[in-house]
């Protein structure tokens, strides 16, 4: 079974940066699109970024466009999210997700933006 | 951007009763809709994909219907573990947005 493990969350001041990582346990990672989805405390789910298997297509939600960068390293079965110019409203649990008929979600990593 | 509107916001149901949750899309999304269940402190769990197909391991009491703009998730006889927040998500195009959620609570 595919496992996704996120890391890199923590407390950061407004305007700061953070890089999230997600490592996949299966080699099929390199052949599938991957996504980041976040959930602010007590709020709903928000898709924020996607990247195709070869990184040739990348999509962002308007709320993070220009500040966040999604990338991947298929040799390391890893997905990344570089987050710059962080704001209080970016405080959330960030999930690494593979959408499919089976779906695979990581456990999430908490990012807190606060002074 | 496609907007998904879920109703009701909150649904109170007794164990053993049935429940129907709705999700309406702002434009035709064919059958490209998924349903998720989420419990506190957990990642969402996929229940239904392509509007009508149960994901692996999902009990038969969960069923999805609909196409185009109107979709429903029905739970035929609620078990105690079914209570939580339910989200719909479209996968028709980018961005693959979520509805705002329906909280299913014990009556």
C-alpha cells in the first residue's frame, strides 16, 4: 500500500518561508500526478497545487499563486512545496495527496504562521 | 472556476436511520465527482469516486448518485462510526475544488 509522509511544518513568522516535503513509499509515484491540499483550523478542505508526473504541467490556487512553488524529484519519490511570503491565513494542516480511484493522503503537517 | 455547494450544512440523524447529502456544481461536471468522510484529527477518507463507485473497503450502505450538476451521497442505515464531516470534490478540471462540507451529527 502506498504511504505518503509529509514533513517540514512548524511555526514561522509572517513574511517567512517554509519548505514542505512528502516522501512516497511506492515507485509508482514517478508516474502519477500529485497534489497539496490544506485545511485551516476548523475549516474545510482547500486544494492548493498540483504537478503532473513529469512536472510539465503545474497548477496553483489563486490564494497561493506567486508565493508557493510545487516541485518533485521522482528519483527520490519526493514532492515538495516551497512556501514564501507566508501569511496568517496560510496557517493550516498541509496534506500531500494522490487523487485516484483509491486516493492516498498523508497524515498532514501543521504550518502555523504567527508572530 | 467550478463551485460546489453542499447541503445541508448540518444534518442530525439517529443511528439506524438513513441520510442523504447533496452536492451541486455550478456547471456540468459529467460524473467527475468524489465524496470524502473526515473525522477529527484524521485525513479525509475517499468514499465514492466517479459519482457512483465505492472506493475499496467502503461498506455497501454508502451509495452515490448523480451526474451533470446534481449529486447525492446516501447512507442507508447510519452506524455510530459514520458521523463526521462529508465533502464532495470535483475532478472535472483545474482547480479540483471541494464543497464546503456537511457535518453529519448524532441526533
